[in-house]
């Protein structure tokens, strides 16, 4: 009997194949107390397991094809760095010493501590980094428990053309199985911003995450269909359904071939409006993906990973080297570097603060608030960004601004950083552009005031939507309320775009909405001229832009903005997307 299920699609495309179930659930870890004289041996056993885990990851890295996207290797390197970090290499050793417990349990305790820290982060993208902690710890625990087989150690012949079904998939495991010819995958957990999701998009493999209890309804060797865009799963499909989805597969492959022809071509609407398409990156290695789609530059360079998984803050020189690498590799294309966007309650940021954890860190001391409270951490970053600007066009972007007083303090610190660099006779762009992220409703309402003081504005829709609707989009209990086209959200976006027009201040959008093909025409009709997104979305967005006429879209966009009925709004947006406008 045909069965339909619904998850969250994270990578476009259709996959049809039989299921291979992977046992990736939680390990059963027990605590036992060791005699004191055996504690040194236990610590040695722990470090031996770390060494084995490192070698496994290095072997995986060496096996990655040269043609593979650079971010694949970056994921593995992230896990290697975590194994070397004191939070996973030293703290468990201390726990073994203090509690005289087994290494598996010490790792389990430290994992819970780190996961709690990540879960308190407001940024959904950063919060899903807890998955990396779990994946790394699980790898070491499997070695300690002498569980010989890893989930990815399945014969390639059994994986080719199959659809993986798992509780979750670690990026390091995903690297192997995704290069063994799998058709797609389904996981019961995970989110759209997890490393595995990003990896699937980079490789173009259809994937669905967050399909709760999937293994209860789906069986080994059962034929299924997955739609990586809609999140639909069809189990035991009949011939008519198979025929329908096979046609969708063929159409999608032709579509991808068409997209490749757009690389390097102007991003221009039918009515001759030039639209700038930039890419979001997280690591210097991500530049390869930016070049692969010929993005106009980098509209958002997240800098948080320089500060995380360490006990100290990165110095000015370390940050400068990382930023310069990105700037030089772009060969004259602009890069917008966002200053640190973490919270003070997160002890992984190396800021050295030991204050109490706030009840609601989403509304607490984070991003620019933290940076202004901790100038010893913030100023070296500003200097590093300024120094990198001597090697190509760089912009500074300040996250989570809510009032002009914060902005004034930031600009003062930038001036002081410039003065010190001049004293040191170090080169930088004295006219470097400084912009702000509009991601708090107060900032959107005050967009005109910010536009008069800043060189550009960038709408961060991920947080703007959450703060406007008072919901957490990765909380399963309320994420159904996350709505990019809620009338209030659209009004705040329009207010920001209008503020930019009034003051002739460029306005871009760097949140996920900017790369969502459902909303591109609406945003064009609202007057948005600059988009920044994950590189994998860029050519799809360019295709829509080239097929759109902003003059015809504008009246429909105004109708959307005048409407307060969500069903009508969705209907109007669908009309915009269906018509040859």
C-alpha cells in the first residue's frame, strides 16, 4: 500500500530507490568507577581513542576526490580541530581524574555540557553546530567501546542507487556514503542548516531531514520516492506515481543543465534592472563554491568559527590572515565581513567571561552588545578586518543593531582602530564601508535613521522573522509559526527597502529568504536589488531574475503588502511565480 510522509526538504531533486537503513542511534553509555591506580591507564586509553579517531578522519579526507566541493574537506577539518581542542581532549581527562570514571562516561558528561551551550545560542545556524559535537564524541565513543563497524562501513555495491535511512548522519560519514553513489537520504533528526544538509546541497543529493519516526514506517529494501525540495516521501509507490516522479527527475536534470549555462552571465531582469547576487560563506575554503557559480562577491562572511571550540580568543594576526585569504582569493570582488555574532553566555567563544547564563540568551548579551561590552575582544577583530581591506574591497557589517547609540559606539571604536593602525604605519582602506544588519524589528522601524548613518543595510531575515513573530524556528513545538510572508514581516522588509531608496543607501538581504526561490519575485517587486545566499542557490535565483519584469511585479507586490489574509498572500505570490512576468 502506498504511504505518504512529510519531512523537511533540504536539497533539491528527486530520488527513487530502495532503502538502506543505518543504525546511528544513541550509544548506550554506562558509568563505572575505576580503582585509583587504573586511572592513568584509562587516560591513556582515552588519548589512544582520540588518535584513532583523528587518523580515521585524515583517511576520509585523503579519500575525497579532487573534484569534490571544498566545503566537504572543510567539514572534516572542523572535526579534526574539535578533537584537538581542549574542550574534548583535556576536559574529559580531568573528569576521569576527578571522578575516577571510565572514558566513555567522561566524554558523555562533556558532550552534554557542550550541547547545552550550543542549545542556548540564538542563531539557528550556530545552534545546529551541536550536531558536530555529538558526531565527534560518538566517533570516539565507538572506538572506546570497540564497536568495529561505523555506519558508513557498508559495501559500496549495497549503497549505489539506494536511499539511506538513518537517525542522523555525521558529515564525515556523509562524505563517504555520498561518494558511493547513493540516490538520496532521509534522517529523523537534523535541520536545514546542519553540516550534512549543507553538504547534500553542495553535492546535489536529494535529502530530507526531521522526518520523525521514519524508521517506524519505512522498511529495509522498500522502494521509496523522495522529493528533496518539498520534503515529500512516497513509500511503495504504484506505477502511475513512479511514472510521474521519473518525469520530474528527467525535467530536473534538464533544468540543472540549463542553470550551468547561466554562470558568468549578467544578473539582469527583462526590464534591464541589474541585480547583484552575492554568496554567504563561513570558512575561507568556501570561496571555491563562490567561484563555481561566479557570484558577484561575498555578501556575508560569518566570523564566529574563529572564536568557537577554543579556550582563548583569536588574536588580531590570526584573524587578519583568515580575512586576507578570503579577500585575496576573490580577485577584486567585494567581501562583506560580519563582526562576531555570539553571546556572552557561550563559554565556547573564548572571550574569557564567566558571568551567569541569561534566562533567555536570544534577548540577552550577544552580537554587537557583547562586542561593545568586551572591546578587548572586539577591537582586534576590527583591526584585522581593516588590515585585510588593503588587499581588496572589504565592507564591515555589524549584527543585531537596535539603536543609534550602539552604532555610535561602534563607529568610535572603528575610528580608534584606524588611528592605531596609522600609528603602526599599517595599510588599510580609510574609506571602508560600514553597514548594519536589520534583524530586530526596532532596527527595521528605525531603518531611515540607520540608513542616514551607515553606508549600507543588510536584512537578516532569519532573526527578523523570529523576533517579529516571537518564535524559534528550530523548536519543533512552534516552528510551524515561522512565516517569511507574515504581513508584519513583509512590512518591516518593505520599510527597510524604502529607507534605503529615500537616502540612496544600498539595501541587501542575506537571510535564507534571499535564496528561497519562492520569494525572489516578491522581493524584486518590493524593490530589492541585492541578494546574498548559499552558493548552491545562486544560479536558480539568477534564472528567476532573468525571467522577471520588475515593472510588472511591483503592482502585485503592493497588493501583497496591502493584504492581511495569509491565504490570499500565498495565492498572490503563487500568481507572481506562475505568470510570465
